[in-house]
């Protein structure tokens, strides 16, 4: 299949049908035989979605009325992306993209005109885009305004970080080796990496690499995980014999890290609603040679799976807007809507209250999100503390992130990390 045609179809599934980019790619790429073609399709789709709100504004300046055919509109965005951001000869970018239209008699001249006009007038067009903040920074207007409200001094840096290619950061399994030993092993294989300055188990490759080329990956000596996500296990204050719950656990990176941190736990129970994603949890644990009790169930309905034995520690990695990982998932900028934030905050509050009922007196709960939206983070914890007299917040004594009234926030790009939020809560012992 023509790679540009396939890329356009994938983009339609995301922008019109609401599919995640990873889901659409997973379904489409097996039909592409050549690895180079698969890489090209990925580069096109990730790139268009990363710069969607800028490219779409450029397209609006080049057309007198919106293009109603979504496939043709996506081909236009693909063509503009190639001309501005890819090292493809302009005549090839235009010619191949126009050819991808197929037999459509009206679309070929339209697309040809749009792309050739952009070639001639790109300096003037780009200057117009720069005058509009949201388009210039390639984000929807509502998200720019939300981040400006939440982080007035940092929002432009956040938006810029969202458009940057993400690093490949690894978590070293210190049951098998130290980080220094792993870095030496990488050097022996000619792979350059830097240790994280703030996370003792993390190292970032200077250049991304397929995981099969990373020494020790298949044997569980190392896993792919951003440094910000690696703080979760340490915040749980784990000890041998404890019963631990990892709630909303898929795809299992934090589940594995908990076991690597304290393999002498009494039991680790990992729960997630998605049976498909729980397969990834199982695969991750199998690769590192550790095990947990895996349950596919709804966190909001513990009566369907909980055995009435309380947990000493709970990690709640709450479903969220994922605005802290946009650089890894640029489709978030297209898929997420303003109304989602209110719905997500409500769901987070419900899951947190449900999880609290499973925690033993004296036990601790870590609330985490990969969001940089305050309403999903410190606002939720503030409300929870007001509504639960048996809860008290435990301080997070560290030098990473920003201390808030409740919890601690990592902003995207800080120390090379994704955006992440953490808060620690303890259930008070009953009065004697």
C-alpha cells in the first residue's frame, strides 16, 4: 500500500473517529512489509499530530473553505508537514502526496495548488502563524489557556517541550546489576547514555534505540520507563511482608519496579480494567522473571474482586488527561477535549475514595498521574483530605519537582522527564 495513503487513513481514524494513534498504528502497520516503510508511516503520523494545530492553521490560510473530505484534508496536512519538517525533496513531497489522492479529479488540482502555494509563500504564511500563540505552539486554544492559568510562568516552556521528541529513558533492574554496571555494559556495545541526576535507577540514551539492541533487555535487566514514573516505587515506603495493591496497573512498568524494589513483599496485586492491557503486564513480569497476582477488574467495583484483606500499601496511578506525556503521545492534543477534564477529575475522586476503603489503618497510598493539570492533581487531594478525616498527607522530601500545597509536580522537560504528579497519604490509626 502507498505509505502516504496509509498515513492519511490512520490520521482520519485518530482525528475523526477518536482512536488513539497507537491503536491505529498497531492495526495498520502489520500490512506493511518493509521496516523502512513502517518507520516512514510512523514518522508521518506522529509528525502531523505533533504539529496538527499549526499545520491546520496554515491549511486554513491556503483554502477559501474547509476541505470536507477528511482523507484529502489529511493528505494536505501530510504534504505541508513534509515540506516544512522533513528532509524530503520538495518536488517529491508534492508529487507523491498529490499522487496519493488517486482518481479524485477535484482533489488533485486542489492539493497541488495548496502545496505549491505554500512553497512560494511559506515565509509570509509562517509569519502569520507566529502571530497567533496557540497555532505557533501547535496546541488547541483551550489547552494553551488552561496551562497559562495553571503555570503562568512556565506554560510556554511546557508547550515547547510537548513538541520536542521524547528521550528514551531506561529503568535499571538493580536486582541484576547496578546502574554503573549497566552504563559500562552499554558503553561496551557502543551505546552512549547518561545517568539521571535525580533518579537513581534511571539512565537516558543519547540516541533512541530499538529495545532488542539494548543489552540485557530481553533478560529483564533493564526496562523502558521515564524517570518521572520511576519515583512511584520509592514513594510507597515498601517493606518485606507487606500486601501491596497496584491499581490501574497496565502496562505494568510500575508493577515490575515495585517487585524489583522489594521482592520480599507478602503479595503484590495488580488490577486493571483492560484485559488486553493486562497481557502487557504479564509480559513485562515474565520478562523480568517476577510474579504478581493479576486481576482484570474495575477499580470502582472492588466488591467484584477484593477478598476483604486490606492492603498495607496502594499505588493509584489514576486515569488522567495524560497532558504530561504529550511529547510521547501527540494525538492527545487532538483527542482531548476541555470537557474531559471535569469528567476525569470526577472519576479520579471516585477511584481514590474506592481505593481508600481497601487500605489498612496505618497504611499508605500514593496517588499519581501523568498530568500537569492542577484540577486532576492537587485539587483532588485537597478535596479528598477535606472529605476524609482519617486521611493525612505525608510530605515528599526530595529535590525533584515543584512542591505544591498538596503533593509534588514534575513539569514536562524538567531534568529531561515527563510531566508527573505525586501525593502520599496515610490512613490514621483509630483512636484507642
